[in-house]
């Protein structure tokens, strides 16, 4: 019986939070979530999830880690939901604590994009040319714009506080210099050749060095067409040509548990972008297809020989996040600014977003969670509009 088992997840405001909770609850686990004290989160509206408030890691990392460690001691398993939580669990929890997520060398890999890119190249995954650079050195010689600027670390600790900055597509020298100046000289960064293509992902579980229960999706729309998380995605068969290199990658890095390989399809090439070693934002799609990765990962952690359900057959399905779809529409209506590619047309965007089809599902909309779904939609729009103006 899983009913006597409890799982602590967090941070509560992570995009994947509601879907992870739904997966675990459906499998019979009790679920609690550590949350930034005073910060809104849709998961706080879930009637069956206990919320444990902790100090935000952006305010005081040590105090946050202490709070998470105290909460973890009252639960059987702890599952970090985002990169800041991965770092918090890695530094704040004893090795005896069961963590359904990366630890040790795996945590280093999950948080350091340089290690990921090198490992992917060694396993015959195509990697766009990249170069580590120092903010003090400026734009590296021989690199033409536009290009992608990425922090080397998915999360970093600066003066006792955690910080996460996201990758950016820059089209002008002024944008490049403004960005690296905003990040500061202590943030390790890299530049990468910009590749025009369609985002995709391959998901799975890894057990004893072997990936299993693979699934895949392709992005239909991004929240920001210039580059961001998806607002709509669709199921896709796992490409045959990726099965072997994905297997080599998982085996080479010794991965265990859930994983996502983020890819970009350009022509006939699948470009490796990054590894997500924790639940991903589009988990709603895989769950609607019958791939209960969070519950499976916990079951496999608690019992190395746990019998998991057989993978479901492939099915066509589109999954959309209502709040992000609204933000996508606002970006399209605003216009491209310096985006160096074809911008989605307003007419085509409206037509696609208003189309109603039977094979469509929504992020975070599950039985008994209509209030959470409505709140999450509202918070997403507020945070991405007025919230950004206040920063």
C-alpha cells in the first residue's frame, strides 16, 4: 500500500507542481509541498496537498535549506521540482534522505550545462557549437549575431542567496552587453550558435543505466515566440534515430530516475539543448497519455524491483496551458521587436488558438481542481505582465 507513504515535493510554485501532485495522489501517496513563504502558488489551492512554508532561497539559502531538511525528515521521499530545489536538496539534505531526483555527481550534471553539452557530444548527440566566456571579455571573437547566451549553471548561490537566470536569444551587440552586465561578472556563461527549428523533448525513466518507458513531444507554441517554455505541445513518436544515443547518454552519465532531453529539430538533425533532471513543465501531456513518471519514479526508488505498468500505446494528443497561451497571444499581438526569424502572424495564431478539437487537454485541469486551474491561469497572466513591470 502506498497510502502509508508520503512524498514531499517543491518548490510549490514550480510549473510541474500540480501535475506531479496529481500523479502521486492518484497512486495513493500522501503529498506535501515546501513553498516560499508569502509567495502565491497554484499548488496551495490543492485541497489534498499539505503546504510547508519555508524561507525563499532567494532571500536566505541556508535558512531555506534548514526548513526543507526539517520537512523532509517527516516524509518518506523528497522530490525537487525545479533547478533551485535540486540545489537546495543537494546541499541541504543528508545523504540518508531518499530523494527522487539527482544527487551527487548527477546533481552537478543536472545543474551545469557545460557538463551536459560535453556528455551529449561524447554520446553522438548533435550539439550546436558553443563556447564558455567571461562577462569581462565581452562578445567572443568570430561569433556572429544572433546567438544564444546561457548561464552555465541552472542555479547558483551568490552571497548566501540562490539565483536562476534563463537563456536569452540576443540579436544585437547592445542586447548582448546589457544581458551580461545584468548577470554580473560572477555568473559563468556560454554562447551557443542559434539554430532555427522546432522544439521537442524525449522523456523517460532510467534504471540501472538503461532508459525505459520513453515518450516524446513536439512544441506547437512557445509562451514567447522568441524563446521560452511551451504554451502548447503535442505527442510524437520517439524518433528511432534517437533511441541509441539517448541510451548511450543515460548509461554514460549513470542517470537514475526521471529525465527529459530537450531537443531542437532543424532539417534532418536533432540538436541536443539540455538535460532536465527533474519534472518538466509539459508533464501534463505525458500524464494524459498514461505515463505517470512521478509516481513511477517514487515506486522505483522505494523498491528497486517494483513492477511498473507497461507503457501505453502511442496516441495523438495536444496539451495546452491556458495562461501561457494567453501570454503567447499577447506577445504575437505586440510584435517581434528584434527577433531574427519569422514572427507568427496574428491571424494564424488566433485561428490556431480558437480551434476546438477532441484530442486536446489542458495543463493542471484534473477532476476536483477547477479552482486551481483558474487560479493558475490568472497567476500566470499576472506574473508575466504586471509582475514583470514591477521588477
